[in-house]
C-alpha cells in the first residue's frame, strides 16, 4: 500500500471519535508508541505500516500508510470492525468499505456518494484487495 487509507467513525450522521486507548488495545504490542502517541504498527520488518492521527486521546480521522503484510491488513480490519469505522481511500470508482452493513446507517449520504458504492470487507485480505484495486487515475 503506497497511498493512505482513512478511517472515520460516524454516529447518527455525525462524525464522532475513535479512542486512542481502544486502538492501542486492538494493536497490542504491535503498536509502536512515540510517547502517548501511536506512530506505527509493526509485526515484523516486512509486516506493518505507518499510523497518522493517533496523537490525541479522541481521534477524528485516522489514517494508515506504507503498509504491508497479512497481519497489518488483519489489524486494519480489526480496527474498522471494533470501532465501527467507515474506511475510504484515494482512487477512481469504489473507494470505500465497512466491515458490517449496519455501519452505513450512520454515515452521511454525501460522504458515501463522494467515494462510490461501499463494499463490505469480511476480513483483512478483502480490505487489502478492495483498497489496492482502485488506483486507476
């Protein structure tokens, strides 16, 4: 993955936060800490990626970049699933995903329309496939 993938959480059409403590709990020892901030995910030298936006207790927009590896994508899926996040990325076409259709009830229509039809990712492998297949600018 060379372009960022973004995570936002909505509740009743309003942007809401993701707690950094929950992110740290999901990532466990794979979270690379920079003081209280989470700066990266590392499972191994070839499995991990950079984290942006995890520098506050309440995160409004979280993004991941330069990521690779099965455990990395599984972690992103777990984050999306446990937080109920709407996931989107740059591309042309279908550039968003959720882990459960019920999440869409909370996402504003204009947000969904701006990134194309939303797909449901059942696991990290699907999330990786979806987010890396739409880079046809």
